[in-house]
C-alpha cells in the first residue's frame, strides 16, 4: 500500500514549486475545470461525500484547470495519484494533507484494495498511454477499485475531432506532455460495460478548436495582455455554440462517460 504520509512530507519539504501551464490560457483553464466539475456535479450525487479518487495530477500541479480542491469539499476523503513523482510533489504543495492524500501510482497497477472508492474521476488520463490495451488494463483496475454503487467518470481525447491528430503529432515534439492512444465514446462505453459496469451517462466536452485556439489565445495574450480577456471570452462563447450543432461529436475536444458498479444484492 502507499505511504501517503511520507508523500505529504515529500511535497511539503521539496523546493520544487508549481508552475502554470504556459500553453493554457487562464480563461481556458477555468473553462476546462468548469466542464469537468459539471460532469461531477451532474453524475456523482451523494458519492461526493464518500471516498474519492482523482487520477492524473498534472492540472493540480501546474495550472488552473484542477478539480481536486472541489472534490475535497464534498465532506468525504479524497485521494489523488499520478505516475510522475515530480508532479506529485508539486501537487502536494498546492493540495496538502488537509485536502487530499496524494501519492505516486501507476493506474495499470493500482495500490488499492477492490471496492475502495465511491467515486473515481479520471480526467484525460488514460489517453496518454501509447497502447490501447493499456487503457483497457487501467480501466480494469479502476473498475475493480469501485465499491458497489460507486461511479467512475472518465474523459478522453475525442478521436473524431480532426484537430486531435495534428495535436497529437505536435505534442510528441513541442508539447508539455505527449498525447497517446484514445478511444471513441462508444468504444469507451463498451469497455466499461465489459467490466460489469452500467453506463449511466455520456457527453461531449469543450468545443474550442484545439491547437488552433491555443495558438490564437497565446497570440492575443502576448499582444494585449490582460486586455485579451474580452476577445478570448468572445471566441470561447462562439466556439461553445458547437455543442448545439449536429456536428458536436466532431468539434468536441473530449468525450465523457460515467459508469456505475451495480449495488450488491441483499
């Protein structure tokens, strides 16, 4: 099992400081956090008061698109894991032991007993594996960690968005992280069902044209500084209209699925 207390001390004593995600405009970071938070608000229910696991702490370590703080306010006990030790250290500085237990862990070999969590939130985590089989292996581990009646919320990069492919190409060369394989929303739902889970909700999230909007927002911010807030908000609002169109499955940056482990029969 994981030594959470030792990792908290590591986060508190390290000289490594968190740094903002340079590629993500602060307004977009808030938009992303709000989109993920909306899924939790709609789908988690009373499970927010139970034991919660958040996978991938890159947002918590580096930017304003984190959701761990909000998850920790539900009254339950919150845990966070990431594969990269330096990311865990930086996240630990921002979210100490009073908010969450944070540890290094590989989702393909989770250090938790079966049935440990009432809610698991995995935001764009599994789409960094280089093999689709590793995504399914991680889902097997996450499904096993769910308690009866518990819910798993997963978001992944949307492979039907045509901008996903150039973004994946450039991420391996100049990005702060590398995008890996991903699954379509339909295939993700099928993999979850294969683990004995019941899919209870699905959605598409954020319709900014990734890569294009990132470069555009960076240029506006460099040119206008704080005055760029208004044009960036306007562009984000225009992009959000994609959610109302029949083409939303192609303009969405992420797909989201919520699945539940059936409650144990008496």
